[in-house]
C-alpha cells in the first residue's frame, strides 16, 4: 500500500509539472505573436538608418 502511494505521488507530480509547463508555453504565445506583428508593422528601421549613414560618407 505504501509503495502504491509513493508511485502515485510521483506520477501526480509528473502530471502537475507537465501541466504547468504547457500552461506557461500557452501563455507565452500571445506575446510572441504580438512581438512578430509589431516587428512586421514597424519595418526594418535599423537597416534603413545604417544605409543612410553609409551614403552620407
């Protein structure tokens, strides 16, 4: 009986740990999508600035 309880506790810990990992990854998705959308909307300002500085020389 004691062995069964220990095995069940270990299994439960694994399930809870996996659920937490999945929840964290799902929570990150909107931020990644929003960041990508902002990058697309803002364009490559850094590249344009570097090209303009090279032309001035």
